[in-house]
C-alpha cells in the first residue's frame, strides 16, 4: 500500500473549514478504491487550499529529482506533497492520458513556482503563470502543463487530483507541434 494519511480529511462539501479541524487523521485509505468520479476544478482548488493550510508533514528536499509523497487517498481524489529545489521541474505532461485522465489543482505552500500550460491549437504555445505561496491553480483533465521552480529558493506545493493520479503522459513541444513522449507511473517514475 502506498498511502499514508498525514493531513486531515477534508470537510464535507457544505461544511466550513474550522481552525481547529487540522488534527491528524490516522485513517489509512486504499488508493486501489479510487473510482472514476471527478470533482470539479473549483472543488479541487478548495481542497488544495485546505490541505495546504492544514499540512502536518514536513517535506524533504532532494537533489536530482524533486521529492514527492502521496499524503491522502480518498474515494474521489488524492493529495500529493511536492518539494522543489531551485531548478527542479516537470516535463510537460497530462494527468493520465486517455485511460484515466485526472483534473488537478495545486496550492503553493511556500516559495515560488512557475506553471507552463500548453495553449491548444494548430500552433500550440506555452502560457506562463507565476505562482507564489497561497496561490492555487487548477487544470482540467485535458490540459497539458508543466511546473518548475525558477526561483533561487526551495518551494513546496500541495497537489490534488481527481480521480487519483495513476500515470502521467509526457510531451515534447517544438516548432512541429505537441507530441506525446512517455508514460510515467505516479510516484515511481517521477
Ligand atoms: Fe501536473
């Protein structure tokens, strides 16, 4: 089992988050139970902000590839904590390809990150967005994007996916267009 719940369960959809609701929930949920239900990007943004604000796990910073840890798995979403040293980033990717695409939201816990989103069309380009601590950004299940720490300081981010993230398909973007490259399994090939 690859799950470990180190952040509290999110409040019910209509329940307001309370300051004292950030206690560690020791319940372990099996990622294999994740279904195909998708939460809206608005709900994902709210969850990412809630989890980021109530985080109890201290991230680690590792040279080479960025550090990533699955911190919560529920029936319709899961949350990952990522730590980025300066210069660390992802390739352009989607969240599951055609088999089980996931929508996502990322909340920056600390530091600064840059998100690159592919603008679709006959001549796709990249839209660049700067994200600072407290910012939340969402993508739907068809978006191809990438993230990188272009700052000079470490950064931490909390990512929520719905349904859970099984794999990412990476892409190459050049003057000929956007082309799929590889499939990476979540948490294993990152
Ligand atoms: Fe992503």
